[in-house]
């Protein structure tokens, strides 16, 4: 059909079809050009978007503003539901970049109104008790060494130990170097077959118990099986033990 015989509507339809065909053929190039343009003009585009948004909100009635906020909240929840991994990664990245500022803000907020913070904590725990307990149990099952290290530090702090600097890495090193052989079995169970095979599941024991004035530090710990640990309890070591000195 000759172009001069086309109606305005037909010319518009042909132009739209041509533009669509061009975009389909050059999609990757157009995306690259758009990305480059936005990178070069990012600040100016952000200012323009902010100004347009402020102008649009200024013309809205209170009912329209509430409806707009409800739509934004609904869109945000839908996005979080569709892309949980992406949202989690973004949150972790932001928190890692601003961890100190976030902690300071939370401390100041709690200090400004401690009663409100305690009330919020109690209400949150009451509303999410089962979920929190399930998360704690799953964490304890996945990271038992971290839980044990935390308990040891807490017990040492309560007992007033002068040193309480045993780290998780040091605990794991002590356990690994024993290679499944208990330090106390030669006294409590000399014929232990698990020690001969190096297959004991070892636990950390304080050579001088924390409750008897010992410290929670590297030179005061060794590795023994749980059975020997229970037998020893708060008694002195049954046989001489050389602690690990790094």
C-alpha cells in the first residue's frame, strides 16, 4: 500500500509496528544504551524523580495518600514473597555496610524509652514464641559448638573468672588435635575401645573447674569424652594433663 494513501491511524499503527520490530531486533543494544545513560545521569535522574514524586503527592488528598501507601506496602510484600533470597541479600549487604550505625541507633532508642522497649520485646516474644523456639532449636542443632562456647562463657562470667577469653576457634582446635582420643580414659576406663580407634565424640573440660576458681581460657582446657567429663565434674584432674599452648 503506497504511503500517501494511508490514513493517519494506519500511519500511526505502521510506525508502532516498526518501532516494536526495531526494539525486538535491538533489545540487547537498547538495554545497554539505557543502562549507560542512567549511569552517566544517575544523580540528575534521581533529582527529577524525587521532584516529580513530591509534586504528585502534593496534589493528593489524604484519602489518596493512604491508598497510595497501601498500594506501595502491598507491592513491597508481593516483591518480598517473590524474591526472598534477593531481599535477604540486600538486607545483609545494607546491615554489613552500616552495622555500627544501626547498633548505635538501636541502643539510643532503647535507652530513650527502656520501658517501651521491654514491652515491645515481651509482646513480640508472646506473638512469635513457637517460631522463635523452633529457630533456636534448629540453630542449636546446626551449630552445637557455638552454643557450648556461649554457655561456657556465660558460666565463667557468672562465676567471676579472671580470664574468659576462650574463643570458638581455640575450642575447635583443642578438639581436633585430640583426634577422638579422651585424655581421662586411661584413668577412668583404661580398656576403652573407642580411644583405641580414635572415635570418641569429645567435649571440652576445664582442668581447674570454673566453679573452683579456674579460668575459661586456652591453658585451662582439654578434651575428654562425655562420660569422663561427667565423672570428673568438679574434682581435680585424675591424671596429669598437658594443656594446649599456642
